[in-house]
């Protein structure tokens, strides 16, 4: 009994929404980065689901790309966050408002 | 030889350049020599060229083309000079009388610190006037017309630090502008009707054009003459123009610029001959102006104002003459008037110069012994103006005009004759009050003395011309040779044929009037001192009106000047400051600022808001592709 593609897509959509909502709502910069990760995983799931449906390797190869980029992004993002914390002494994104005006 | 005519314009312009740019460094002697010298040379050139005119092919004219001025499509105007009897006559008068006045001015302005500027403007005027009279088309005429108006403004307001002088300069220019507006419309109409502005071409085509159009053209051109030649109702600038230095009054407002209107009408005589109703209107305006100006001159106590109103009155005579078709008579009077009016003004200036710039005749008296040459020359000028029979130039020219008017309109003739009587009276009133009797201001009298030869010699020359100048226009009806008529015949025809009886009758009548006027002035101002002191009694209820010049200036103030000022204030404060500056310019700035502040609201600095907008953008794009 194969799980139909629609359920994978639904799960991915839900995951994406949760991630997006988290990015918008949470105040902690670290948590926002984690939510971004959730969004990226949702996209991965979508790619893999379609790859199985259409019997094409393209989707799975692309997932590799995404994972690589995600890893790099986390590294850089965390580095920036640490530097920001040193200056602003807080991880609350509402405190990073020097672009205001 | 006629090719050299351009020198007459170039020489004064050279004077303008030298005196204008280097004047201050050169010093007043050189300013005077250059200023007067260029005009003397221009006169000699004019004399040479004029000598050639009789030998020129019919109609004794030739054109000296300088260069193509405007060539736009079919609009083709060249800068060319026309050498013919009429233009050369004007050129001789302008340069001849002009040269004498320039020489006189060397002496008159000897205490003034702005001598270089004076001679610059004066030379510019001569050049402009020559452009006006020598041009061969209406556009050149108009250019010269405007230029002399400019020079008039510059010279009237020469002592611009004096408010009265500055105002007078403005008034002259603005009133002239009103006339020039009509003149410009006339020139435009000529262009649209004839397709050309050249005199010869226009006059050739004129008979084929509709009479209504010709009438429109001539009346519009005459409006310009009303302004420039100070006819009613645009005469108001001329008396105020006396604020300028006296040589200016002599040159511009007696001998030359004001005669430009007369010249223009005489030049266009072929057009005016085709528009009889316009010509009659012209004659009426001339006659009325002559009379009314003479009445005002009766009671003025500023000697220059008397002469100014006299000029307006004599110009009225000239306008009357062209109105009845006596074009050569008008030119004759123009010439003799140039002689004796310039003489009168220069002599008045001589008196002023000796009396510390006082010009009120109520403070003069008994000067004939102190200033013999000035007295004698002024007397000769006055006799010429009054038309003293047989020996003065004014007699012959005025007589010719009177003879030509009598056929056309008895009313105008009566006005003209009355004016002649008043003319004799007012000028001799001025003479008796200035030179005869007891000095009214002892201190001024004691310091008075005759002026230097550089001032008195021009007076003498002009006096001689005022006596013999009339002999070139002896009445043809008396079988005497009228040289001027013959000279001008190719360009402007003489007036009516006058019978012997009418001619003799008029000679007698005008002589009686002239002598009568002189006699009455003698009786009032020499024999009846009580009347002389209290002039108002002679004129009764009219005195106040006359002294106030019929309240024309006050009327214009009420109708034009004050509403104009109010309009100006309104436009300046409400429209310019309120509407344009505050509402539009500042408003635009404030609007931009407001918009800026609205959009600045987007720059919150909060990452969350930025992420939200990215998300919304993605959703929109997604929906777009989904719907497609």
C-alpha cells in the first residue's frame, strides 16, 4: 500500500506554514533560524515526494543541494547572531532596529 | 558716392563705442570732441550724398543694401539704406542740427560728472534716428523708432538719481509704447496685406488693395505717430521730458525724435492719399493738438514747459498739414521748426546755465543787457516761431500750411489761425518776462553772464538759419521759386494749388495775427504790470484749468496709472507671493515631504515586518501562477 503523493504534499504544506508562522511570530532570533530550517525541510519533502511519483532522480539530487545550502546558511547565520549578541546583548529581533526610519 | 551713406550711422556708433567703453579715462574734452566730431563728420557725409540725389534716376532715389537681416521662409527683410530726397532732407536736419547741439552740449555739460555717458547716449540717438530715416522698409523704420524711444528714456532720465527725472523717463517710454503698439499692428498688417515691408514695393501694390485695409493700416501707423509726435491724447510725456538736460530737449524733443511721426506719415503719403477719411482724422487731431497745447503754453511759468507745449502745438501744425495732404509743407515746417525750436531751447538752456539752473520765468527779468547774444538769438527764434512776416523762416512754412488747410476745412483753418495768434502771444510773454523789465530776483541777476562761444556760436548759426531757412520754400502761387517743393517732388507731392488771392489774403491775416500777438504780449507784460503780476485775472475761470494742463495727467492717473499700480500690487502680493510662491512652490515641497513621511513609515527597522512583506509577495506570486 503506497502512501499517495497528496499526503506528502499536505504534510509539507503544513510544515511550511508552521515554519513561516514561526518566523513571523517568534521573537528569539535562534528560534527564527530553526523555523527557517523547518521551511527548508518541508521543501525537501515536497521534492522527494515528486521524485518518487515521477520516477525521476532530479528531485532527490536537488534535495542534496538544499541540505548543503541549509548547513552553510546555519553556520553563517549563527556566526552573525553571535556577533549581533555581542553588540546588542540580546537575541530579541525587535532590538535589531537600527534600520528604522 | 551714395554708397558712403552708411558712414552717417557708423560714425556716431563709433562714438558710442569709444565714449561708452573708454569715456571715463579719456576725460571730458575728448568726450566732447569725439561726441560732436562724429556727428559733424556724419553731417559732411550727408551733405556729400545729398548733393548726389538730384542726379539719381527717377524717383531720385537709390538703395544701398547693407546685408540680409531676416530670411525666414517668405519673410525677407534686408538692412538697406534708402537715399532719396526725403530721407536725405531728414538726414541733413538730424546731423546738421544735431552737430550744433552736440557742440553746444560740450559747454552746457561742463560741470557734469557723467559727460562720457551723456555723449554716448547722444551719439546713440543720432545713429538710431538715422536708421529710422534712412531705412528702406517698415521694419528698419520700426527698429529706429524703438531705438530712439530707448535713447529718449536714457537721456530724459539722465540724472536718474532725481526721482522726477527717473519718473519722466519712464513716463516717456511707457506712453510711447502705447503708440508703438498701434504702430506694430500697422506694420504687421502691412506684412499680411502686401507680403513685403519695402517702401517701394508696398506703394506700388497699394492702389490694388481694399480701401478698408489701407485705412486700417494708415490709422494704426498714425497711432504710433500720436505717441512719438506727442499729439493728443498721448502728448503727456513731452512736458515731463523737460527734466532731462536742455540739449536733450533741444535735440530729441524739438528737432528730431518727435518729428519721426511726421516723417513716417510723409514717407507713407501714397498710403494716406488712398485713405481720405483717415487723413481727415489726422488733420483734426493735429488741429486740436495745436490749439490746446498753445492754450496751455499761455500760463506756464517754467520756460522749458512753455517751449515743450509750443513743440506739441507746432507738431500739431505739421500733423494738420499731412492730414490735408500738404506733405511738402509739413516737411518745410519740420525743418524750420527744427531750426527755431532748437534755437529756443538752446537759448533757454543758456539762460538756465547763467542763472544757476533756475528756469522759472517769474524769477527772471532784464536779462537782455546781461546776455546780449542769448537775447538776440532767442528773440529771433521767438519771431520765427510767431511767424513774423517776411524775414523769418517760420513765416513761410506756417503760411504754406495755412494756405493748404483753408480749402479743406474752415474750422481747422480758424483753429490754426487762432493758434498762430496764441503762439505769438505766449512766446513773447516768455521773452518779455525773461529779458525785459526789471530783474525780479536781484541776486540771480547779478551773477548772470553771457556764456562761452562754444555755446553761443551754435545759437548764432541757428538764428541765421531761422532767418534765411524759409527762402527755400517761397510761395509758388506768388510766382516765386519753391525750391523745397521741387526737391521733394519725386517722393511727396505738394498740397493744393493755391490761388493768388487766397495766398495774399492769408499772408496779410497771419501777419496781422503774429504782430497782434506780439503787440498784446507787449501791452500786458510791459505796459500793464498789474495784469502781468496777476495773470489769473486775464483768464478768469479758465486759469486754473490751463495751469493744470486740462487735468489730463490727473485723468490718466485715475484711469490708467492707479488701477495699474493696484493691479501690480495685487499681482505681486496675492498672485506672485501667495499663489505661486506659497501655494505652488512651497506646496509642492510640502507635498513631497508628506509623501516622503508616508513612505518612511514603511522603514520600521523591524525584521519581522520585512519578512512579512516578503511572505506576502511570495503568496501573491504563487496565487498569480496558480490562477494562470
